[in-house]
C-alpha cells in the first residue's frame, strides 16, 4: 500500500516470500475482508487518540475510493461480522498492488539478516547488501510464521532503543482447563453465542475444537483477554425461563445442538429430563447456559493467531509520519505497532491508513 503511493522516488521492497502480499492472499477465506462500514477507534486496542487521528485522515471511504479507482468494488457481507467489506477475490487485490508497484525494485525470497546505521542504513540480506537513506519497517508481527512472519520489526525497534509493549497472540482460539475438557468432545460442533469480557460484548459464531474453542466471537474476545474468566451466553436473545413449563426433555426443547446439550448436562451431572420436572437447583444449573463462566487455559498461540497484539510503543513514533522519535529516517507501520483491531476488516483498514499517511510524508 505504501509503495503504491510513492512516485518518482528510488525505492525498493524486500519480502521474505516469493510473492508480495502473502497475508492478503489468505485473508477473509481468500476474499480479503478489506475494511468495515463501522470503522471507529472503539474497535481497536492501543493509543485511542492516535487511532482516531489515523482513521480520520484516511477513512474507510478513502480506501474504498482508492479501490474503486483501481477497478475493485468490495461489497458488504455481514455473515460473519457486521459491516465487513469483502472483495471478490484476494487475488484481485494482490494483482492491483503488483500493477501499482511495477516501478519498484523488489527483492523477493529475501530475508533481512542485519541492519546498521551510519549516516544511512545498510541492510545485510540473504541476497545482497542494500543501502538506503530512509527505511520503513512494515514486516508485521509474530503471527503466521508460515507466511514469513518474524521478530524483525521488534528486533530492529529494540536495536534503535524503542520499547516493545507486551505482545500476545490475538484473534485466536482458546485452549481449555480441566473443567472444560468436555468442549473437546464436541469438536466440529458450532452454535451462536454472546461473550462478555470486561466492558466488551461479542455476538457471533462459536466453534468447538479438539483443543478448545474458536469462531468469530472467540477470536474477538481473545483480543481483550489476558487471564481470568469470560462469560458465555449460549442462548443469546432467548429467555430460558419460558421453557421450564415444557413437557419435553431438555435436549429436545432448547434451541442448541443436541450433542452440546448432552455434553453440558453430563459435565454438570444433570439428567436429561422433562423441563417441567426440574427442581429449583436443577433450573439454576440450567440457567448457567445464559452466563457460563469460563477461564481459558491459554490460546492456540502465534501459529494460529491472525494478528499480534501489542508491539512498538506508539508514543515513540511521530504520529503524522510514523517516523521513529529515536532514530531519524526510520519508520514503523502496520502490525508491528501497538495497535490491533477486531475481526472484520478493521486491521487492513488501520494498516492501509498508516501506509497512506507514511507515504504522504515520504513524498516531501
């Protein structure tokens, strides 16, 4: 994105993959969830005033206008996350960027081994030595190692005296403790839930796996979880009390997958009986489906995480240009910064906005 907006400058692009934009290729199930209709700072972790500034100066409308100008016409598909814009294919987005960066020298299948500065930057790479007046680090975070993710951005930041705010896998599934081992018996089963964590509420798909749980609602929750309990409502928009007079069994009347009900009852040592015959304590247990307290053991880790939470401290970055306040002519943009968005196009929007603003400053 940044390279697409820089003209008449002698620049190059270094990528450890054999093709550019590897993360775009797999995003949105191959259809690139590129932005969201409801973009706001509330959908991000990080320095709120900076996030507001970035999104104000290159909006979702600006991004859509840029895409339309280049014959891409994203459309809203709210099936997974409300307001999400998808493209017809991630390949179309990559082809656009390839076309817009034809003028740029690209070093593909190339890893940066070391970076030194003495009046200009010297980059030792696996293919050549590159010298540069200015250096932009946009190498992402620690997630998706199979796409070439590495600690390069953080290592470089530390080398030039920056601080790294605590990092963690985000937009990722949860592993379970002993009390939730019954989740594993439901691998492949999905349902709609509402999850509450701190002051955030996420509604959406919930998928049981052989490790624990995942799905859109879980992925968003992971962005705000460090330790402790989350509260799951397995019956969102449903009042369980209305079923207590029913003469049908629990597993037959409740609008949940039957396998789920059976495993839940087994975990609570509760018989699958006629609802109207439940005693007060049994009803209380069943009401836990509306506020099930769950303490994850951890997450699936960086290999399964869509993004990295935390990163380069944004207080040490010029908010207009993204130039380092520690080292002149060094810039940090993208996932390596301590700004992370929720699922649904929010992360592409913020990094594209950063790239545009950084490119704007580099053109002067």
